[in-house]
């Protein structure tokens, strides 16, 4: 199988760090990011072709010469973006070691199966007054699909607000 799936997330991130340091890949945020079907062009991170069956992310820089094109598989773009932004203040915690507190919005690595992973803001809530604890997408307040499995989490670095220390409001139920 072609594509970045044969390279793990840590290998992709290490390669992104190396290419940013060598100035092969930019550290700056692009002016625009375009997404679409793969065109068969090679990924700027893993060097594998981006197949028509895969999403392709193309970065546009206004100050860059027209000949410079940066394109990624979706997974590779995520690894580059994480390294471009630098280290995060909090480290990842395995959900097997410790679960985040109920009703706390956290960032989680979600396994979608078949080696696919995404990072999403989520929270754990009790489904009803006596129901089971479930994971919600913190943006949409909808329950995560059954086959999506949080594997790691970390606290979000939110700006201080005037109501710091107050509990988060109860999440709305998708309905």
C-alpha cells in the first residue's frame, strides 16, 4: 500500500522536524491551504505519491516563488503542522493509564482504525443521569462514532478568562 500509512506518526514528525530544520519545508503558516483528491504528485514529507483515492493538501504561500509547491497527504500535513508549531506545553497521557476528568474539554488522539488517527477536542460525559460515560466531540457536542477510539489525551492550553476556575457548563446533547 502506498502513502504515509507505512510510516508511523513519530517517524513522520521526526522527518518534519528534520526538513523544517534544513529549510526544505517551511515553518511559517501558509496563506491558504487547499484540499482535494490526490493528483499523483509526491508528498513533500513522506515522498510517496498522493493517490487519487487519498486527500491531498496543498499549501499556498503569498511570498513564495510560484515554483515552490508544498503538498501533503492529510496525515503528513498533520505531522508537519504539529512540528511547525513547536512543542506543546502538556504531554500526552494514555487513556489506558488515566482518563481525563468528566466534562473537561481535552485534546485527544482518536484511532479511526487501519492506522488512521486524528486529533480532536473531546470531552467525557455521562449519557443521561445514570447512563454510561461516553466521548463527545467538543465542537459539535455529538457522540463519537462507535469505532472511533480515544487512545491519548492532553489538556488544552486555553487563554485565561474572567471566569477562570468556574466549572464548564454542562454539554448540550445532540438530538
